[in-house]
C-alpha cells in the first residue's frame, strides 16, 4: 500500500535551479531515497491526467500563481471525484492597494519576482471555479498552521491587553473571531476543498 502511494507522489515546481524548487528538492529526494517524482512545470499547466490524485497538498503555493483560476481548474481536473485539496499558509491581502505594502514587508520578495498574493474572495472564487466544494477556510488565528511560529498564547495575551482583562478571560473562540477580522497585508489562510463525487 505504501509503495503504491509513494509511486503517485509528485512535487511540482517551475524553477530548475539547484538552490530552490525542483532541482534542490530532487537532490534531497534522491539523497533520502524517497520515491517522489519531481516535475518542473508551472501549476497553471499541470501535466497530470484527469481524475489522477486523491489529494493535492499545497503549502504557500497559491500566492505564486500568475493565473489563480487556471491553477484551480487544473487541480480540480487532476483530482478524483471525492478527492481533497489542502492548501495551507496562503498569503491574502484585504484590498488591491495592499499588494505594494505586502511586497515591502515580505522578506524574500526582493530576491525574486514570484509573489502575487490575492484577495480572500479571489481565492474562494477560484476554488469554486475549479469545480471544488469549499469545506473549510481557516483564518489567520484559527489554526496553529497559520499561526506558526507564534503560539496561540501570545495572541491571547495581545487580545487581553487590548481588552484590559486577564488572559484567562480570553477564550479560543474569541481569538478565532478576531482572526476573521484582521486585515494586514499577507495574513495567512488555509483552505480545504473537495471535488464533487
């Protein structure tokens, strides 16, 4: 079972350099003796057959897409019916004018031209446009995945300071609520979606 699963694992990336992306990952995969196929392609042109994958996992990938709709159409096409998409730590902006500020704040953007960060509504629309049913959207404070490396306890302390109350009066549901209302450029969201059966 595991051998069959490993034969279907792919790592997709458009940059063939030895420092980042495909060649670097390919070297690590070979060194570790893993059966992961590294494919040098853009996500908007997925080279996989229809109904091929049970799961597509993206981590900090979607904000690199030049054509978000094309990326999700490809993901939806490549997933089997009932297959899942899990996309984590995706940067979002609150309004188009936030993009410039996001680029200024991003620690790596000056090193390459690969960030495009989208409005949350653009991510949601593109997911649905890929024939995927949105199951869950995790806001910046709703998941440890989005919070890392900052612990939930630190967020509770900041909220308690603003409310002028002891930290033990700040329930987790309030942190989640606040996370859905923050609008700083580049805040992180995670998405879970499924292809209809």
